[in-house]
């Protein structure tokens, strides 16, 4: 497995209609705006997206990602459309070097939801994880009631593997989570995300 902590200064991955870019300081304003737009939808499941989120929080998180310091995600990407609008984010984290696995997470700003963006970005980042970082397995974990996130995992080609009890903490309470697994061979199969990529 290649060292996932060796982060290039910049990296861009492409998917149909999307550009995945490692977070840069210049993205802070767009991240702040997208977060505040999405408190009612994204904030329900991801505690970082809340009414008190400040531009300084966006700046700090991007800095931590770029430095690989605690609390950051080195392989975190902003997802942009072909016109440069920030649509959301996707990232690899929780690396297990021994077993060559990682977790993959994503979020989509409110106005971009329902377009298949997260599934396309997920497939592209998963391919990068397998082909470039040498991963053998990627997990996607979503609260059982987070149906949109679960649909995204399925559209991306991940397979449902079971329910993990009290796997996540949301609003200070443990909740059950659906666990999905993605292997390199899963990306060889046609995915709904690809057939509806530009719908």
C-alpha cells in the first residue's frame, strides 16, 4: 500500500461532469457558503455542518487536511461542476495500513442533491484509492435512516454487508449504521451512477 500521508500540493481527478480537487485555501469561502446552505440536510447527519460554522472553521479544516495533522483528512476533495461551482465533498479516511482498507465519506450541498453527483465522485475516488493508493477494500458507513447516503453507496456499486449497532454518534446519541463494502472488482460492474451521470 502506498503511503496515504504523502500528499501532493494539488491533485485533480475527473468524473463525468465533475472535477475532484484536493481542498485548497482558495476554496474556504465556497466551503463556508455550501455548509451554511446545507445545515438542514447535511447537518442532520454530519455534526461539523451546523449553524455556528464559521469561515475560520473552513480555513482551519482545509489547513489540517493539507498538513495531514490531527482532525484533518489528507485525501479530502472538493467536488466541483464544470463551471467551478462547489457541489460538495468526498474523501478517504480511517486508513488501515495492515489490511489496506479505508473509509470513504461524502456530502452534497442542498441545491446539488438528487443529481447522482456523490455516486459519480465516489466511484472516481474509489478507483484512485485502489489504483494509486493500493487499497483492497473501501467501506462506506451511513446511519440506517440516512436513505440518501445509502442510495449513493448502492449507486456507486458498493454492496450492503450488514447493520452495525451503535456504529455512529449523531447529536450525542449512538445510532445503528448500514455498512457497505467496495472492492476493485465492484467498479468493473455497470453502476446506475454511470447510466444517469448527466441526468
